[in-house]
C-alpha cells in the first residue's frame, strides 16, 4: 500500500489514460488501416532512396548488402526511445544492437559523422537507420568500416508545418535481486569450511543461536543490504519528446527537444534522486544562391545523475550481514545507568531514531554510513555537436556534376561535483540486558564539508571533415554512370591521452548501370594510418560488386506474383588499423642500466657494469590488418505482400598484428617484433522476411529474421605438445578449459588422505568434495595441457521477430528475440565464493558426504582453493540459449472525427511492457545483474499527438 501512495501521481495518470480510452469505445470505431500502410511500404522499398552516409541511392540500384528501417513506420506501435532496443532483433544481419554478422562493434555514423554514439539519440529524432554489411557497401569509409557501418540519419525540416508530442510515464521493477545467506546460516557454513580445512570453528554454537534467534538484531545483526529499507520494490520514469518542423521561402527548419527522468531504486538517502536528461537538436537548410545550398545542425545534451557517495547494490556484494549493525537505535541506549553515554549521544548525529554503527575491524567497509552521512555527488555530462554542410550544384560546368563539403565539431565532457563529509561511526558495548552501555567512535569526527569539489572524468574533442565530388550521366537509354570522389578526415583528442586518434582516407566510387537491370560497382579506398612506419602507412583497398535486376527482364515483367527480384554478389578488401594495439609498435625498444660504482664508503668497494638490452625488435614492414569479404544474396517482393532478403557471406581477417613467438628461435625471445601474422575466418547466412496482409477487419504484419555465423581460426601463433590443444581449426569465440568429472569422493583417497593409485594428481592438495578434472593426455597429471574446447561464448544462431495485429482502432505489437548455441561462465564471488567472501545461495548445494549424490557446488573452504575456483572448466559453464519477449504494446487510435475536432492529425494512447519474459534453462543466472543495478521490467503508458 505504501508504494501505491508514494507513486499515486503516475498511477493516476496511467489510470486516466485507460479510463479515457474505454470511455471512447462507445463511439463508432475508426479503423487505422496500418496494415495497408505496411503493404504500401513494402512496395515502396523498391524505389526508396536510402542514405548511405557519403551518398544516397535508390534501393534497387544498390549492389552491396544493405538493410534499413524507418522509425516512423513502427514507433507509433512500438514506442521504444532507446535506439539499441529498437535495433535489437529488427534488422536482418544485425546481431544485438551494433554487431554486424558477428564481426564486432560496427562503426556508427550519425548525419555523415563517423564515431558518434547512438546512445545520445532518441528514436523520435531519427529519420532512417541503414546497415552497410559487406565491404562493397561500406568501402567509402575506409579503415573505420572494418566491422561494417550503421548509418543514422536524423530528421530535417519539411515544406509542411508539423508539430508532434510523445509523452510517457511508467514504473520499473527489479527482475531479480542478489540472494545472500543470513548471518546464522553463513556462520554455520563458514564453520564447515574451516572444518574442511582442518581448522577450528570461528563461531560458537551459542553465537550462532543468538544470531538466528532475531531477539536483538542490533547486537547480533543479520543485515540484508537488499532489503526494503534500502531499495524500493519499484520506481518511476517519465519521458517527453516534442518536435516541430516547417519551411519559409527557401529555408527549412527542424527542432527536437526531449526530457527524461529516471528515479533511483535506492531510497535510504535523500540524495539518491536518479538521472535526468535534457536534449535539444535543431537544423536549418537554406539556399545561398542558385547553385549553393547549405545546412547547419546543432545538438546540446545535458544529463545529470544525483546520488549519495555509495551504491548499495554494488557494495552489498561484499558486506556480510554479520559484521555489525549499520544503524543503532537510540531506544537501546542505557543512559540512565551510564551518564557518560549522554554526552556521546548529544554530539552524535541522529538519523530517524538511530545513530551510525560500526566496527573497528571493518571501519573501511561502511556503505550504509557513507550513504546516510558521507555526502553527495552529482555526475554531469555535457555534449554539444555542430555540423555544417555546403552543397554545390556544378551543372553549369557540366551536367550531372555536384560537390559537397561537411565540417563537424563534437565536444564531450563529464565531471563530478562532490561533497565528502567526515562522519562518526560507533562501536557499542552491550550488557546482559541487551542494552548499550558505551559507544566508541571508530570513524572520524562528524564534519560537514562546506566546499563542493569538481573533478573531470571525461573530456573529448572530435572534429571531422569530408569533401565530395559527384558526377552522374545518363548515356542514351541503356547506360547510366555515377562517380564519387571522397576525401575524409576525423580526429579525436581525449583527456590524459597523449596520442591524438586520427583516421583519414580518400575513396573513389564508380557505378555503372546497363538497361536498368545490370549494375556494376567498383569502389576503391586509400587509407592512411599513423600507427605504422613511414613508407608503410598507406594502403589501397578495392571492392567489386555486381547485381542483376531479374524482375526487369521482359519475360518476368508480366508475372503477376513477382513484383521485384534482385540478385547480387560482391567481393572486396578493407584495410584497417583499429585493432592494432598501440602506436609505434614498429619501433625497437631499448632499456639501459647505467651501472653502479662504489668508492670504499658504507657500500664497500666494487662496481656493476652498465648495459643496454633490447626489449622489442624493430619491424618497418609492419602493416594494416586486412578483411577480405565475399557476399552473395538476393532480395525480392512477391504478391506485393511478401518481402524476402537473404545473403551468404564469408569474411577472412588476416595480417593480424601480434608479437609472434613460433617463427623465431626460443633464445630470440626479447628480440621479437610485432608482425602481421594471424588469420581468422567468419562465415554464415542471414534471412529476413516481412509479410503484410488483411483478413476482413484484421490486419497482420509479421517480420522474422535469422542470422547464423560461424568462425574458425586459420593461422595461430602456437606450439603445443599435444595435437588436440591447437587453436587452429577451432572457433574464434571458443571457451578453453578443463573437462569436469564431478567431485572427488571419499573412495578416491587412501587412509592417509592421498589420492589412490591411478588417479591423476590435480591442482594442489585435494580432498573429497573437490572438483575432479579429466586427464586428457593420460600423463597422470591434470594441468593446463589438459585444456580443451568446452564451449563458445558467442551465439551462432540469433533470431528476431515482430508481429503486429490491427483490428479497427486497436493495434497489438510484440517483439521476440532468441539466441541459441552459446555458453556463459558463472564467475565472480557470487558464484565462486572462497576464503572470507560473502556466501550466496549457491553454496547451499555444497558437497558433503551426505549430499555427495546431489551436490551442485564443491566443498566449502575458508582458504583459497586453486583447484576448484582457480581453473576454467565446464563445471562453471551454463547454457546461454534463451527466448525473450522483449516488448508488447497495445495502441488505441482515437476516431478521426474527434481528432479533427481537436485540430489534430493523429492522437493515440498506448500501454506497453518491456523485458517481460525470458525462457531459458538458466534464467535465474541470466536475469541476475551483479553490476551497479538490477535488471528491470518496464511498464509504460503514453500518448502520441500529431498536429
């Protein structure tokens, strides 16, 4: 009930939305016909012009592997504002939110500027997102396009004056919180661990009884850091976004503004306010004269997070419940019999009837005191971006000639404003009546800091430029030629980083079309790298592509069910320095020891010769890494209702920069230079389907996407004694570790505690209940030579599907994602506690002689166990496959008659949920976050208005 009262305002708003919508059900329903719009959109994809960053092109004329989405087509029915959430599961060939075909993080290009973050955008301000997947499509971006490119185009002004508002509010609830043992249970298990190690118990039976009784939770604390006292069971968030655009004479303008508030789940301190963010984006397009147009864009974002100095969700992973009581009640102070206690309490700070408790043994582990009395901090991020583009129509020189320049400047700054207070924490002395008789300050004197300290965490400046020269020419009716020459440079300077990050390249694109059905692309990029030696910094990277518009053949034009069909093939090379792990690696490094000389003083006589030694060899032939890409695919529209796109692909990454050892003699170890050596290969296929149709008043729109990726290591710098250990031929993402055979049993040991004959020795001295590993090479010893492939961390299969059902004024949308075939490692202190670590619920399954047949965790130990917890093994692996309902949204469109009376074009309200359900064998592990905050489930109500 208290949560209903606390959040009554947002709940009343949500209820009002629902009542308003139901009150309109009596009116004549107005069919939105969104499915008809979807079918029309499928047909329009053929001729649609896509923004590919440096250039735009009609979809049917694009040779490379490209997929795109337009937020305006789905935001009304899937109102997610986070770009990564919108991308996940929605684009063919895209893995998660920014990984193209498993290659790694793609380069993000926002409005022509590489390197910008999609996390700074909301979906309402985006016009289009295009994914360039193969080398042919991304060639113009040179070195930065190593892992593919994601092009984000934001909205611009239109001739028509428009004004749109989107507002939403909701609650989020933690899906799962950490579950650690209470004090008494921890003490029992820790005593068991000590006994397993042959040590005496740390806690007596009487102590354990006192802690388990709960009679005095302050003298015998059982403090749960994740209790309702510290964290709310739910919290609120809200979001409002507006934009308007229009035109006046030769000038178009667009402005987008947004405000987002996300409240903190931590509630112990008044300082935990959460995060708020304000953003504004504006641009104007204007004509300078008859042949020059220009545009100016400006973006400003301010984000503020206000909190106390300690995150209890994170700190709770190391604070044991039995250490001490963080808060001591004034009601238990025996001031009547202890007058000295009165003076202590007079000067002590009080907090809702408590003072801060502590312990001299743990005075550096005081998370609750830090939250309550330590002070506050405000983390502020400021981002500003400015772009200027100038377009030149040079048709006066020759028809079809144009040029463009683009200049950008980005500024990123994050700093903290901190108030650090000194505070006292008190260790109590208790009497037989469970009263506190004295208090000792084991902290600092109470003192509030009067000055706010400023510290800068991030300071980044990025500026970029590109210039383009374009030429288009239609020759007779059969030939069309298009050429583009691009020069690009991008510099990034960061705080505390001496070396400025620089990327530059020059690219030439030639496109030829014959009879509007045979398409040829030749793209060549000349890239430059300052990471490489003089004379070896430039590289020419060519790509070639061909596409055939089969649907343009006369014999197929009259086929009623075939609306569009294009097959394509491409191959090309991308040279890059992105994964070269530093600068000046081509240089030799020498280390000098100047020696020492003594003259008969206190050090005696003698000397030590000085010397110079080489730490790394020189390699002036060091070059860029190379990605060679092959793609074969097709896309088509059938019956004007079914869109299909598919590709098979292969990428070979060779010339990888490492410091190989096997190509040199062993004695040459210190002289080894960095070289181009390793080779990896990735391959797979992708398939995307969209289907839209109507069945009476019911409209159905279904999208489905599948991506399969496989990888193999082709050339590896390695030498092993056993053939099975070689990484060559295995997956790039392979987990290497030991094969677990369960637990050692009592019968595996002799009476003196040593292993029986024939059982291979393990890591250190082992006991019953320790993990037993397989001796793969049968040499009688388990060691690193027995490591084999035990799994893979990157899912080879990923799926995404969206379903939209439209009935009259109601639309139901659902987005599903899934992945299959990967594993993950249960690691960290929560899943593998040892020594004095805090115990989580996993230790309840520990091995004992009585639980030997059902145990799920090794025997407990109070000292570090290198056999159980120091080794990578399949015992700790779990299946990472899962199926998720990412989002569900129900939308109601108000009748057009009512909307028109309100002088609106559109008016809709919606209810949605996100992160709703996961089906997985190991759902409990996957849904438990052990970072700074839990994973959440979101429930939202909102409205969209278009004027």
